[in-house]
């Protein structure tokens, strides 16, 4: 794009015509100066466009990061509020143990309870015929949630109640697990420290 025309690339005049040669060289110099100026202007404009593009991309990234950060903060606030509601609900349930209400029923008319009799060590279930069962691990409760059908009126309501109490239930199982681990460690320590009988005794 920024090249001299063909007649300024090679001198085609008489080699001994110094006047013509000097005139040609001067024309080449002027044309080269114009080309250099145009090239510099072009490169400056291109650099300006690139800088503007980079600023626009950076601004876009900053906006995306700001939106993501705001969403993350909203999620943290929502989770904190949900946990506070769960704590409040658990406290209310503890104060109203006698009036403990069931979580709901499944399609087989089995009734599910949390905090039944003041206990928070399992989700209790009573079948339609009166038999009792328990879901006493987080994995078991998760499997129950997956097995319930949200299309049914009863199981949809049961799912909603389990969802409301999922933090309380998870925290209770975690506390029970940690307590059991402490008991196991204490028992192991006691057994290690107990005197052993001789095989000949």
C-alpha cells in the first residue's frame, strides 16, 4: 500500500544526465516523505482503534465481573437468610415438640416427620399400616428427595417441606457424625490404654 510508483523505483534516464538524475532523486525523496507520513498516520490511527477496542473489551469484562460479583453476593445473602430462617424454624420446632407437625405424605400415604418427639437424628416415616422407618443419613434423605415425584400433590408438598429444612437436616447429620467420630476416637483410645492379658493366663 505504501510503495513508490514504478517510475520512482528505478532511474531510467540517461546515466550521464546529472540534472535529470538529481531531479529524479528529489522527486523520490518527496514521494518517500509523503509515503512515510501516510504510513505513520495510518499506524497511529490503527493503534488508536486497537486501544479503543481493548478499552471496550476491558470495560465489557469489568461489567461482566461486576454482574457476577453482585450475583455471588446476592446468593450469599440469600443462603444466609435461608440458614437464619432454618435456625429460627428449628428453635420454634424445639419449643413446640408436643405439637410437632408432619412434613407431609407420599403417594402411598406414608407420613414423614422431622423433629419427632424432639429428636433430630433422622427423618421418621410411618406407613399407612402404622409401621415405622427412618432415614438417618444425608445420603438416605437425598435418595428420598430424588425418589419423590413433584407432579403429585402430596409429594410436591413433601418435597417443599424437605427443601425448607434441608439446611437444618444437613447440619444435624453433620453434628451427629462428628459426635460419633469423637466417641469412636475415645473408645479406641480407651482400648489402646487397657492392660492386655497374657496368652498363658
